[in-house]
C-alpha cells in the first residue's frame, strides 16, 4: 500500500468495507484502529449540520485535528420525494437517536403506506470530505458528491447491505441494494460515485504528503 495513512471517520463497518474496496492501494484506518495505534480516544462528533456536506466536513476536520492525520468523512442518507426529502440528514436516526436499521425501515414503510408505486421515487446521496488540518490543506477541504436514483418498495428484499438497502430498489438491475451484495453495490452506490469523483485528487494529495 502507498501514500499516507488515512483515517475514515466512521464506526460503520459496512461503510469501511466499501471504502477499502474503493481505495485498495491506500492504508485506511477505522476510528477504532486509529485510536489503538495512536493510543488515544477520538471524541464522538455531533452531526448537527443541516446538510450532508456540512456534517461530513465537521467530522473530517475534528478527526483530523485529533489524530494529526488526513481524515475522510462521509455523510449520506436517503431522500424520498414523497416525504419532501426526508429522512435526509436524519437517515441514521429517523426513528429516534438510538434507532437501528429495522426501526428506521419500519418507520419509512409506515410513512409511505398510502403512497402509490409511481410516487415512491427516492435517491441515496453521499458527500465525502477530506480534511488535513495539520497538513497542507489547513482549513481547506476536498469534497465530492454522489447520487444514486431508485425507488422504495413496500417490503424488504435481500439480506445484504445495511441501512435502507433492503427497501431501495435499483431499477437498472432489477434488485434492491441488499440483493446486489457488496461487490456490485460498491460499483453503483452513491458512495462509490462520490469516491470515484474524489479519488484522483485524494490519491494525489496523499502521495504528495506521504510521511
């Protein structure tokens, strides 16, 4: 692997697997791995911004500042047209601050109970932000966005993925994200699209600042 170590500012194992597949030539540390290697506790970040990029930038900057390493953060979520873009930035806590995937999916299905199939259009959105506050970037950030269009089914399908994947139907392949599996999803997802957009600048930056 080449370039500087990169801390991915998440504890979501599903996201970490996807990112490592998308950046096979870089050493990507999870929050827990960074804490163990650096012998420190990285504080939780309060995601209180009202946009995906705002939350991602806050996470990336705070983790970079704490570790002294470049940090990549994402904020992503599901935006449903019939719900005026909800759950949006609240996707992970749609059913409450301690909600799990099952609770969030159940609330989404209840909210769409009387919405016909033609109006159940939705999209996953992802904002990725790289920060390196003690490095050459200083207060600047590198950003990219990705979007994947789909629709919300009336019942879950598939056992893979995480979050709203079992309900998110991707018409070009005739499957939900939970049915696609990690390999196919990693090529098509909102996060994959954001990563492809940011990857050239990210890899160039890491190579230039290699310790």
